[in-house]
């Protein structure tokens, strides 16, 4: 284990975080709402902490797989802790645990909040709160790789540890170029969404806030009523479309740029993603039309937006789906677990894993019927090796096990089962709203300090897909020289 190189890399990461606070400082200076000092102090504290760590001189600069996991695991914990400083120093969130919860929720792109009235917060704090979504959406370590020219190819271990999905692919031969390409696509889509929102009459500040939340599939808003506050079908449509776009595997955008559009529509995960979305919209529309809206336009408008919001794990609200029939709410809960595509900014188990799990079930049924048959699991015409299948089965088990364990711990608070279970599902799936007291018009403020820490842990675990955090608790991980 290259401890010194890990510490040095974490120092570089803090430099990135300090730089990322500069836009929020600029916003606070423009609006003059007395949060500028909090950002100046936060930037100085983070910068000097990073400087101290960066001064460490490692014996070797090579980063191995174990080092990559350690950098990712500790890195996300570190940026979440330091990211809470503006909330605390400005007085916007006096409680340290609450500030850490809000910071973790931002960087993990969850969007769960303990703030009861966001509209009274200073603009700089609101900007930082949503900008953490944008930073965390693509991955702060990916940003580090993209901006540091000295990063070498062996840091693929970092990208693998941070990227969502079972097998992140290399877009181009050099990993630094791949990271830059991902961010170019990410920035371009964000900028285009801001333009479309401005055309809809949304103010520039609000457009930036909601574009950050959409791009990172986080869901923080500057309005208490979220997207429903604007009461605009056009704004809802724009955000819905971009939520779906950011829930797509970014590798497909690279294929589009290369002119290989046909392969996008042939991609099995993409078809599963769109198919699941359309099926959920159809079922919820039929259910809510009869029991809730009694209007075709309202039914389509609200069901498509909320299905898009929950499936992509963004968490924006255009209506209070807590009032929907139980059938529709159960479908939304299922979507919380399925999530978006691998290689997207969305959370959840991911469409490709769910799709492969169905293929594994099909294979087992065929083997029972035809014991001597040889049936391989294929995705896009390529055979999925047994190691990958095994890792997906293990990941699914660990995900569900952690969900059940966390629900048991959160239930110690004495809250009702629906609220507690969907709060955990929302946290580990990086969604934001759940049902009950954590529904679209509720928040997480009433949970105890213990539950907030458990939920914060779930948010980071969900964002990093379990293993980069769990591996830090294995003693042999630290003893064995990687």
C-alpha cells in the first residue's frame, strides 16, 4: 500500500475542491448576502490542508488497484467533510452533523435535505449546494484526472473505482483524454440545458441551479416546492428530457460524436433503460388517470416527469406523488432500486445489472430444462465472462443486505416503516425524496443524529457502488502490499 502517494493524491483533491468553491464565492460577492467570508475561510482552510498533504513525498509514484480504491474512498469522505464548511461557517446550517449530511447529499448527487426552507438561504450557499451535485455527478476524481496533466495511465484504477457500472470502458487510449472528453460532453449538455431553461422564462440563477441538479442527477432546487413552483409544462419537459439524457451511458454520446448512431439504438442497456421508462409511464398513467388526475394531459405530464426523475435518481418534484395510489408509489419504489444506466451520472443498481440478472435467471431455467446445454449470457452480442456475472450477483446481494441492515438501524428512530425504508432506499440509490415524512414535500430534518450518519454512509456507499468504501474496513487490505 502506497500510503504516501494516497495522501499526496488526496492533497491534490483538496486543491480541486478549493478551486470549485471560487464560483460560489463570486456569486456570494455579487449578491452581497454576508456569506462571502464563509467561502473565503473555507477556501483557505481547504487549500492549506491540501498543501500540507501534497508536501508528502512518496517513495514511488505508481498507483496500484488498492491505492486507487483507497484514494476514491477516503477522497469522497474528505471532500464531503470539507464541503460542509461553508454551511457551518455561514450559519446556514449550524449543526455539524446536519451540514455534513447536506454536503454528502450534494456530492453523492442524492438531493436529500435537512433544510426546511431553502428559499431563505444566501445565494452563494444555494449555488454551492447545487454545484456539489455537478461536481459529484461526473466524479470528482475524474475531474482530478482531467485537469492534472501529470496523471498517468495507471490511474485507470481510480476511474474504475469511482465510475458507476460493472465495467467502465476506455473511450480513448489515454485515460486523461477520456476524462477530458467526458467532461466536455458533460459541460456541453449542462450549457445547452441552461439555454433551454432561459428560453422558458426561468431566471439565470435558477437555470444554473436546476441544470446542475439535472446534470448530476441530484435534485437540489432553490425553491421549496422544487420544479412545481414554476408551474410550467415547458420547464418540466426540458428538465425531464435532460434527466433522461444524463441517465444514459456517456459512452453512447462518444459513439454519436463518431457518427456511429446505429450502435446506440442497438445497445441492449439503452433499450432496457427506455423500455423500463415507457413501461413505468404507461402503468402509472393508467393508474393515476383513473384514481387521481382524471385528465389525459395532467396524467401524461406528471407521470412522465416523476418516472424520469425517480428512475434517473434525480429527485425533482412536479407534483406530490405521496398522494398517488399505492400501485403507482410501489412502481416508483421499484425504479429507485433499478436506477439509470451504467456510465451515467445516475444512481441505483443500474439497468445493465438488472438486465444481466434477468439473463442469469433465464440461463438457470434453461439449464434445469436442458441440463447438458451450454448457454452463455451475452450483452450486445458479446459473451459476459463468469467473473463479471459472479461480481454482479455479489453486488446485488451486498446492495440488498446493506439496504436491509440500514433500514433496521434507522427504524430505531421510531419512525414509520414506509418513511424509514424509503429513506434508506433513497439514500443508497442516491435519489432524494422517498415516501411518508421524506416524501416530495418533506425532508430528513426529523431523523436523529444516528440515523443521519447512517443515511450519509448509505449515500456515499451508493455513489461509489459499495466496494470502495467497504474495502477500507477489511484488515488485509491494509496489511497486504498491493
